C-alpha cells in the first residue's frame, strides 16, 4: 500500500495485489498540466520540419544556431542531478502512467505521442506518426511499431493490476502501417500464469488491421530489479530514487540495501 493507503505500482513491475481486485472501474481521474508538454510539442514540430520539409541550407543553419542557444540555456539553468521520474498510478488515467515515455509521454519530444485511455477493461489509443517515424516510403517504421506495442501492452498490464517487464514480444505485420494518417491502437491483458503475464494488442488503419502483437511479460521480485538498477545506475542518486519509490509503495522491507544485493 502507498502511504496514503491506496494500492500502487512501481518500476519493480509488481503491485500490492489489491489493484486487480478493484478492477478496471477503479481507474479514474485526469492528470495535471505540465509545462514540458508545450515544449515537447514545439520540439516535435522542429523535428518533423527538419526531417520532412524541403528547407534551404540557410534556413537549417539559422535554426541550428537558435536551437543550440536554447539548449545551452536549458543546460546552464538546470540543477545538478536528474529530475525524478514519475511512477505509474493505476488508479489514475493511463496517459499519466509515463509522462516522459518515448511512446505515450506528452513531455517527451521523441514520442508521437500515442494518446491512450481505458475502455472496457482494456487500453485504446490513437496516433498520428509524422515524418520522423518513417521507415519504407509513406509507412511507419517497423521498429517504431514494435516500440509502440511494447508500451501499449505494458500499460494495459498496469491497468489490469498485473505489471511486469517485457519477456517476449511477437509481432505480425499484416499490412504496411501508413504515415501521417489517424491510426487506432488496442491492447488488453489476457491472463496470468504465475509470474508470466500474457497480453495482446493491435493497430488499425480504419477497419484494416495493419499489425498485431502478443506479449509475455514477467513480474520481477524487488531484489532482482534492484540488482538491475544497481548495475545500470549512473549515479547513487538514481539508485536511491528507486529505493524511495519502493518505500512509497510499501516494498522497502523487500528491497535490500545496495551493498547487499544478490541475484535470487
């Protein structure tokens, strides 16, 4: 349980076990405004124009100088360390699960972003992929589709109270997925077998199925996840942030100190 007495989910890919019992009807609410959303939107416009529009060398040079000045200013103004990551709350809206996600994150200029919502116990989404996501001419890159499925299926698991990390993702590309056109996405938790979580998803252009996916996700025990974080963390602060999240979700007793990590 969280300190406020609500069930929660963390990046450990585990939950208090009470979310699934409450069911998808427990999902409600809307996220607050984030000033990064508008900045990310502006950066997406720059990226799309740079990749897809016929610009002159002079225009590109002028833009480079302007953007470099903005980047210099942001880096100089930033405090030391890394901004804390928000953790997903399954009793909130799915769009708020990962605000900096490269798929659904409104605060991430790398994201299209895919807009998602909970419907009938599953997750539905809409997307418009611009020039920067092009693979074959006029088509969305297959690797981008795989990334989107990974995020959609993972978010559907959180929504169902069965979070986990991707074990296997099987994708069938039925037809080319067109660029710069409205697309519909679906994802749904299917079942659970021990620590294995089974999930499915699809992408449609109108009524045409362009791609579908089946995923096997694995719930991780806290000790195993902390070992992964300890091996990957670029600073002690990053590791301590994960420990703080564990405490927030009532998992501190299950999470070893960094010096005592072992592979279970």
